[in-house]
C-alpha cells in the first residue's frame, strides 16, 4: 500500500516484524531504497512473512542481493520486486538462491534485466519451487530511447458512469465495489509519474496489478462503472473508458486528449497519452 513510508518507515517495520503476526506485507510504491530493503531482508528469517510486495520502489542490485541471501532462511513464498532498478547482477543472485528458498512466485517485470539475467533465472527454475516467474517488460536485449521525467502524472480510477443517474442505494453499492477492487489492485489506481520517450508521454513505471482486466470488465458491466484515465500537471487530459473499450483494448478519446492502455496478459501494464 502506497503511504510513502520511505526507508525510515521500512526500518521501523523491520524492527517489529519478528514479534508480529504479519504474514503479508504490502509496501508497493513507498519510496524504499536499498537501505530499507536491506533492513527488511535482515528481519525476514525471524518473521512470519510469506508474501512480500516491494514493487515500484527504488531498490537496486544491492537490496535485491540482500533479499536473495535471506530467502533460504525465511518463510517467503511470494516476492514482488517489479518496477525497481534491478539489473542482471541482482537477478543472478536471486537465481542462485532460488533452489534453497521456499519461493513459488517471483515478479521482476519492469527492471533492467537482460538475456543474461533472464537465462540464469530460467536455469534455476527446475531445481526450485517456483511455478510463476514474471519478467514481462524487462529491458532484455531491446535498446530503448532514454526516458525523460516530466512534471505530470497519470491516474486511473473506477467511477460511476457520469452519463447516468443512480439512486442512493445504487451509489452505495457502487462505492463498495470500487473500494473492494481498489484493495486488491496492488497499485493500479495509484498516481504514476509520467516520462517522455522520443517525445511520447508515457507512464514512467509499469503497473503490477492484482486486478485482472476481465474482473474489472465484469464489475464495470454489472455495476455501471467506467474507468476514468487522466494525466495532470505539465500535461492535462482526461477520458472515459467503458467495459467495451477495455474488452477491445480501444483507444480512449475525449476532446482534451486520447489514451492508449498497454494491456498484456489480462493486465493493464502502462498508459500512453497519444
């Protein structure tokens, strides 16, 4: 959950983890660097944590290596490190420790892992317990134009269809559905800093969503919801996507601008302003 706790908050959490009953720790998008990651890693062997979410932070190889070293003596079965700054060095260390860990799921999408790191991870799979390895949108061997940060951010949110009128009872039910989907979304509805790549405005981080497009489409259809997509700051635009738009992965347009959703494998991975 994004509360921007930073390293200071991560260190405090690490101090109390060994005496807590927490089994699932969600620290997605909290501006945690290697300093916080190392302290969390050191606390894992004495904790009950089985699921650790560290996507969309500032963790590099240093933090990834420490986490890898602590895996064999921890209870962690699910580890998400998507959208950090981990390279082949961190990936190779994770691969080395996989066979002696309890990990069944490892998420590394949106990092700077090339063919070399990906190969080492693949080679470690047969001797590990891992049944799911996510390397979608890693750099791999593709050369990309540099991303330049801009003073804008993307946001997506589910809202009642503004073209319709609803009773108070219906509105209450819609809000309950929206809250429930937001809780399992793992960052899909959090602000995402924008970048410019070859002049195109794109979301700066890949989404690691726990909410599949199919599930979202069903909720939108059954409860008259739409997906509002916007960018604000240096660039400003807003458009509405219906469940039909998501099903067909259509361009979402309005007088203020148009958006393209990068849907891959039943997941929204990115947003582009077009």
